[in-house]
């Protein structure tokens, strides 16, 4: 069993007033979205809804297929959270808070550190909900994780039950996470809220915040967030609050076509991570059975150009 890191924390209220006010608005804007409501309600249930699990779950689960929306109990918990939550009651990792406070508001470094501390807080909210709900008010029975046995088939090897059904496939090293299994749901919440786990170029020192990256779910590579996307994201965070639930436009970040992309296996060696304990890197680089065209836009363009030229020659020959 791996040892868990010791994390020192301070009260969010120890931040300078101007940085605290900005952070309060940012978290309030996220919590007001329907996306956040749905995400946190699933954590309270301990059960993904059908349209969500299809994005990340590797096979069909009848019990998930029938789950169309969060339970009424979970909805009430999250409604209470939206109405009464205050970040002033939170503790935040000391080094994260200090790095955020050291920035000048409206600078590029401020935008990146704001994204970092927001990811930490949303992750923390998810872990708190998971722990308070005892892993989920309606968490699945481990028996439902077993593949169905068809008549005439040889007995199947039992599937080990997962500690939680809400997970990012690459972030399940709970034995080395500060909050254990609860942190798995924290990374899952990041994937739902932001499009993937939020990472940074930490540089040689391991403490910098030079660029921001997103680690999506599936056989996709990690991709860099563009300057325009950073601005769109921070604009959403700092926008005037609305009386109605905000849409998630500007919250989830998708890869731009020609974004810099990195294989997850190589990311740590390139200093791209949020915390070094977040993933276990296998000794050998995995062979990918699936290659996504979106991950190799130049190759896709070349193939499209080739097809176009072949069609043009064929058309010219027919005439």
C-alpha cells in the first residue's frame, strides 16, 4: 500500500480580501449551473445517470440504464448546498492558496492560478459530498457489476467491485490519495465540470503554473488549453451572478483542433500534472488499441487531402 501525502491547509478566509472576493464569485457561478447541480447530485446518489455513464463507462449496466435523473433525496442535498454554501468555511492547501494570492489580479498568472484553486475547491466539494453520503445514498450493489451470464457460456471471471462507480479511468490510485476513495469522485467531478482533470505545466521546479491542460476521459490524449479558452473560462468565473441557473457554456473545455496534445504516459516526465500522486504510471508505455482521429488532426487532414486528390483524378479521368 502506497503512503498518502500529508497536505497542510489554511482557512480560505486567510486570503487577501480582493482575492477572496474573486474566488467567492467564481465558485458561486459554478455552483449555480445545472451541470454542477447534476454532477454533485450524482455523487450524493453514488450512481451515475444514464446519459452521463455512457460517456465513460466501458460497458452496459442495466441498473445505470434505468437511472434517468438524480434522486429526489440527492436533489434536496444539492439544493441546500447551493443555498447555504460558503467557501469561507473551507480549508485549502497552503501552497495552492499562497500561489494564488501571490498573483496580480487580471494578470495571466492570476488566471492560471485561479483555475488551479477553483479545480481544487470543486474537487474538495465533491469529496465532502461523497464522504457525507457514505459513498452514495443509492450506490450500486456490487453484484450488479458482474457481466450477465448467457446460457451455454463458460463461467466468467468475476469483476472486482470498484470502490466507486463515479471515476475517471486514469485517476483511481486511491491508496495514495489524501482522502482515499473520495478523491476518485473528486477527479470524476472535474471531468464532468471542466471536460477532464485540470493539469498544469509545473516546469523543472514542479511548482510552476506555466500552461493549463485537460486530461479527458477515453482514448484521448491530454490537450493544452488555448489563451482564448483561458480567457473564456475566467470570464465565465468572474461574470455577474444570475438569478437563474447559468448554462455551462464556458465551463467545460474541449480540445481545439490543433491544440498541443500529449500522451498520458509521457505527461509526468514533461512536468504536466497537478499533483505527482494523482496517477500511477505503468513501467511500459501502453499500446493503444484505439486511435482517435481528433488526436491527430494533421494526419486526418492529410488523409482528407489524399481522398480529395484521388476523387479529383477520377473525375478528370471520367471526363
